[in-house]
C-alpha cells in the first residue's frame, strides 16, 4: 500500500490564500466612492491577520493588486497606491508587535520610488519575525510568475551555470514566488466571482477552492469559520484514492 500523508495531516490548514474581491461594489452599494471601499477592505485585512495568527495558520497570502488592475481608472489606481504606501507605514508597528513577517510577491519595478522604499523598509523590519507569514501579491499575475521562472532558468543556461537537460519540474518550481513555502491549502474568493483570475496558477494545482457571495469588507470571523468548515469536510487525495492513505 502506498505510504503518503494521512487524510488528517493533509487537512491541516497551513497556508490560506485569499482573493479579496468586492471592495468597489461594497462602496457603490452605499453610494460611496470606490476608494472608500478599499479603505474598508484594508480594515478587513487587519482583522484577517489577527484571526489567522490566533488560529496558528502559518501563511496568509492576499491578492491585493493584479498586473491587470493597472487598467482600472487612473484615480482608483492612484488611490490604491496611496493606500498601500500608507498601510506600510501605519501598520508596521502592529506587524512587529504580533511577530508577523511581511513578504511581497510581484513585479514592484513599476511602483514609485517612495512606495518601493516603503516596501523595502517593511520587509527588512519584519524579516526576523517568527509568527504568521503575510504574503501580499501586488502587480502580480500567475502568468508573470511562471514567465519569470522560465526566464531565470534560460539566463542560467545561457550563462553556463546549469545545463538545459538538468532542468526538472522541481528545479523550475524553485524559481517561482513562494518556492520556500507549502502551496495554499485553501483559496477563498469573495464577492461571488468563481474564477482564480491569474492568481498563483502553478501553486493552486491541488488547492481547495471556496467561493462566497460576501463582499470583502463584510468578510468576518463568522464567514472565515464557514470557509474553514468547508475545508474540514474536504478529502484531499492529491490524485490518489482514499484507501491509499494510511493513518
């Protein structure tokens, strides 16, 4: 009989990923500007970080700004960049207090110099923290992630550092974002959209997917418990059958 991870161990939620959707619609329903919804959404991020820390979830990955989001109205993009910069400054003490280690994935080259500086300062300030790993995906897409991994390996081959024939799936995966972390166990997407929108395309291969109609600013501990209950009911077989798992 194949020896592999038991159903109990495979269902332990170590890594939670979230597509935080619905901020703009939440604001519009209240006749408020979309930027107001994004501010409320940031408050939900803070609550989610606290909840995940309490639940001893090891990694929380949040999709904050996709590569495609640059297509939004310039005013909204500017507001999001200002909000991100402000959050990096204002929430840093809280992250350090709760031992949260911040990481950023995505191509930050397009951001302004002040934002890049704020990112670097926050990363350095929290890199030795030993609690929850908070991953923020900004100017990120799964296709970009896979492309940059391939490009890195091509450069290594051209430089004579490795031979093309030694490239394996495992070596390729090591070039991706989050290569040192386990893949997400559960993905939550709010607002009723049922797609992954170019997020962690490689890493979500065997992730359980949970979609909810709740808009992100309204996502609270009750809604999180619903998602966790859904996850607890799943049998994660990773291509095997139930009888192959051993306790």
